């Protein structure tokens, strides 16, 4: 056994040495930021169309594939996920119900590669296939389209749906007459409804609003600039769309080029549209206009709310606006104000703040306001507010996450969707009169006997500054706290987004391989309200990765695991979290997974989708310091022994440009003093994880899954090489 281990070590050492001799081409550039000079050793790699850069990305991806191919259970995750899909029979997403109870949804059967568009008249109606994305541009080669957004008209007679491929956000929008399945010849090509607010049909179903891009080259720095909400009328040339809410059309609103003007959801019986200027902040400027005025071509939008009002989730109900408020409070209350003379700061309070729960969502029916709350982002409750009385509603089972669907405020109909880390999503129709929940699942609910012994534990750990950080633990009930368990810690911590519970098959399969999963709800997320988000924002961003470090140390001290058994995983902005955790404490982790990670934030403003309002700007002397601190690439030090690292990127990624992970990998390979593998894999047919066939997504996750188990010493994932005598 010792001889075999030694031989494997030698073979891997040879591979690592070979990688060291294939370093990325380096053409350093020195930038001056105020009083600080910064050397960027791999600025040249930002040109991903350069032949040298492209060849290095391809060679590293080939090398990574050759290393991963040596893992005995290389395809375990992919095969298991496909087997689970097949067992379930089918899965459903994007359910939309028109006002006359017509159901539209995407469905994938267990043995299919992509979801197809289906329809049924009412929940009990006969299911009918409307569209298979394989038919789109089927006469052309090299296409793998997926449907990523669907929006039926109010009467359910038409449906608009978007088609995308290879990770691209921009999609082709098709329009179908439901009864005849006729596809209109006009195709809209400059929108991304799956990303930007969807499609919103006007009241007479003759057209719809959507967010249009001014620039359609995804590699252009102006790709996300100067977007606008437009009105498209069915049957007209898509090039004749009319701008209705934009910087150009409404110059008096002072909309900046990096903001996204959108029209919020509305109902048929409303007299107004509400427009919001979105810029990744929690509270935004909103405007209001009468429906008839906008449709008649007028531009008389009026200011409604200001960020200082601390109002969000605005809903117009007759002559009232219902909204969530955090004005003069770190917590959330539900309020209302008059639409003709709105006063958000001194509004009527319907539901007071709950100090141990945050109001997450609400829906209005004729029976009152149903609303959900969450504690630490992971424990959800359901309530009904009616006539000044707040009534808790007992759910069918405890849920980490709750979704609500209603028809309109004139109806009693409401559907409640419950899910959790170890509970598959289930949809129920709720009857207030009998206080009962009736299952109404579109897809079958499968049994998972292999997950029956998995338990979930929600804890908090004390960070170095005394703050209580929530952590979700998922493990087998028979686990032994002996410090030998492979631990996968997932964390994010940006934009005020919460890591809410869902039926996480990736996590559950990890547990079934003998490991533990921890979700660290670090600061910068929204799990504990606005203060939690702002405590990991710009200059306070170090709290984000230090929370991850503190969570890791707690789990080690409690004998859940040990340093040689810890892998951390962060995706997108979570790349800041794991990238800086590993560069600040390289001794603490055995393996790091940076999936399409934001790893070179000092150069964020040179990227397509820069976010200085979230992370800070290098043009500001104080914010520059924070941006430099959160830059994992610039914090790599030569001669340090770094953990094994798996870095991924998507060639068509418009969120995190692929040169960020590429530069990080290049510097880490060159400067790393350990023999731990540093692997870079670029998906040349993918983007920011989405808009690809499901098997491709499973395979990408499988690479990360198996890399981590290999590095954490799982015996079934150790490369086997035959000893030549």
C-alpha cells in the first residue's frame, strides 16, 4: 500500500512539475492608484481573444481534464443525478398561471436533456406539449437551445418565451398562439427576460413590456449600459419597439447608464404602472404613471419613492400602495400609504416589525394579506393579516423556504410551496375556511430512501467580533464527531442575497459519500436584514471571508472535521469570499473551489458587468482600499503554500468575465510553493452556470464534487495507477 501511494504521489508530482513549466505568458503592467503602485503581472490575459491567452486557457483545461480523468469515480455525480432525474419521472419549473386558470410550465422528463414548454387548462386539465426547444433553428448546426423564461398573456391565449444557449444571457423571444401553436415570424433578439424582470403583458394582451439592451455584443464594456424598458406590439417589426422608460425617453428622471429602468409587476385592475430604477441597491427610486397616459405615448412619470424612504416590494391596490419598510429600523414592517398623496416615511403600519423574524414576501387576496417571514434566512413561517389581526398558519411540515402564488386580490385562491435542505419542494392549495392544505404538485413527488438518514441542524457560531453567524449543517444522523469527516463549506455573502434552503441534491449526495455540508450565511448576504448586508459591503467586506474563516475554525474545534478535511466552495461573488479566505488563511483549508469566481476585483471596473456600487470604485481613494483588500488575485503571495484549488470560468460568461479566473489561476500556479494541484477549467460552451443543457451543468458540478473528495482523502476518489515492474 505504501509503495502504491508513493508511486501515485510521484506521478502527480511529475504532472504538477509539467504544469509549472507551462506558466502563463506574463506582461506586467503597473498602475498608480492615488499613492499606491500596483503591479498586475498578467494584465495581458484580459485579452481572451489573443492566441497566446486562448491557447493557455485551452492547455490548462486539457490538463485539468487529464487529471480529473484519473479519479476512479469520475462520473459518479453526473450518473447519480441523471439516475435521480429518471427515477423522479419529471421535473417542473417556471410555473405561470394566467387569470383564467391556464397553467404554463417547463418540464423535463427523466431521460431528456432540456426542458420543454407545456400547457394545461386548469390543474386537472390534460397536459399538452407546446414547444420543444430542439426545434428552434433545427436546420442549423451546433445549437443547444434551452427555454429560460415563459410569460403567458393575461387571457392565456398567447405566450412569450425566450430561447438561449451556451450560457448567453441575451435570448431570442418567441411568441406563440396557444390554441394553434402558431409561432409568430417576428423574433425579438435584444432582451434577456430570464435575467431582467421578465415580460409583462399590457391589459388588452396586444403587446408587452420588456427590458431591451442597447448593445448586443456580450463582450462589449457597454453590454449592460443604457438598458431600457420598451413596449412591443404583437405583429410589428421588433425594430419598431417604443421606449417607455429609459434615460433617453425620460431625461428629466436622471437615469444613469449603469441603472436598469424596469416596470414592476402589475394587475389588470390597477390604474397605474410603477417604474423602478434598479442598481443592485436594496432601496431604489421608483416612479409612477397612469396606464392610459403611458399607452397614449405620454412621458409624465412622477417620482414616487426615494431610497431614503427605505421602501421596497411596492404593490398598488386600488388607491393604496402596500410596501415593506425599514425606515428608522433595521427590521422590516409592512405598511400602506395613499397613492395620490404618498408618504412612505409616515405610512400606516399594517404589520409591525418582528425582531427575530424578517418579513420576506407577501400576497394580497380578498381574505387579507398572506405573508412569510424568515429567521436567519433558513426558518420560514406563514401568517395571515386580516382586519388588524395577525394569525400564524401551521404549515404541512417545517420549511426552510416558502413561496406564495395567488390569482388576484378578488380571489381567495392561494398556493403555498414549501421546501428545505432535505425536503423536496411541494406545492399546496390552501383553504382558509377549513384551514387545510391540499397537495397540487405538477411534477410527481419521488421517494429518496438513500437520503432518509440525513438530518439538518441550524446553528449560530460566534465570530471574532462577537457577531452570531448562522450556519446550516447537513449530515448523516450517525455521523461521529471525530475530526475525520470530509467537510464542504458553501458560502456567498453579497448583494444582500440569502442562501435560502432548497432540496439540495448536490449537498445530499456529498453527505451520502460520508461527508458533512455546511452553508455559512456570512455577512454581506441578507439573512439577518439590512444591517447584515451592510456589514459585508465595500469597506466592511472583510467580515464576509472572516466569517467563513471563523465558521471553519468552529467546526474544526467542535471535531466535525479537521484542516486536512475541509473544502470551501464559492461561486460568482462568492469567489471573493473563498478567494480571500484562502489567501488570508492558506493553512486552514485543504481544498478550494472557485466557481466562475470574482477573483480580481481591482479590475472589476474594466469588466463587462462591473459593480462599483456594490463593491466600491478604484476611482475613490477610500473605496479603493476596500477593493484592493477584497482582490484575491492581488493578495496571492509568492512562496506561500496554498491549498489545492479548482478554478472554473465560462467563456460566454457576461457576469464574471472569464479572464478573472484565468488571471487568478495563472498567478496562483506561478507563486504557489506547495505541491497541491491548481486546476483551471474553462467551459468554452458555457457561461455563468446557467442556460446550458442539464447534463452539462451536472458534469460541471461533478468535476468540483469529485475534485474535493479526492483532495480530502476519500478512498473511492484516489487516482489509481498501475505499478510497472
